[in-house]
């Protein structure tokens, strides 16, 4: 399953694989510990962006002209994400993400994009 989400991880991860082992972090990298200190408005913007990014990567958007009329998973192994997204709002995703972070404080030194994908997998792919 992780191999299917790898492109989404690479899009959302703000450091290259070579930087993972270093103690230096790029100025634009946002860690989970940084996220926890943000206002709800800032959290909502970030989570909504990550949610849309992962969703757009995983779906084939059907259009008539420029209007989206439906979406299907790009492959059957991404159907869990469609079920996970059903009826969800940005507030639901913020709650899901914060619950994941509450459960895993040992991961707060990782970037928010990687942890968002892991949160979706843990909470929705069961």
C-alpha cells in the first residue's frame, strides 16, 4: 500500500530523501511540532491543502469540459481513500490528523505531509 502512496508522499514531503538523516532542516519544512503550535485557521489551511493533494493524486477526475462530474480511484487499491473521504469536511480531517498526532508524539519531528498520509492510512484503511 505504501508504494501506491509514494508519489503523494514525494509531493508532500518537503525534503529530499538525502536530507532525512541530517539534523539540518530546510527553512520551508513544517514539522508536526510546528503544526501543533499553529492557530486553527492555519491548521485548517494546511490540512485542507494536504487532503486535496492526496485526494487529487489518488483519483481520476472525470470532467465534462472544465467541470468535475465524478471521481474514481486511479486503481482499486486506493478505494479505501474514497471511503475515507466520503462525507468528510476539513474539520473532520483536522480532527483525524490531530488525533493521530496525539497518539504519536514520538513522530512530531517528521514533516506534516508524511504524517498526514500515515494518519489517513492508519485511521481509514482498516
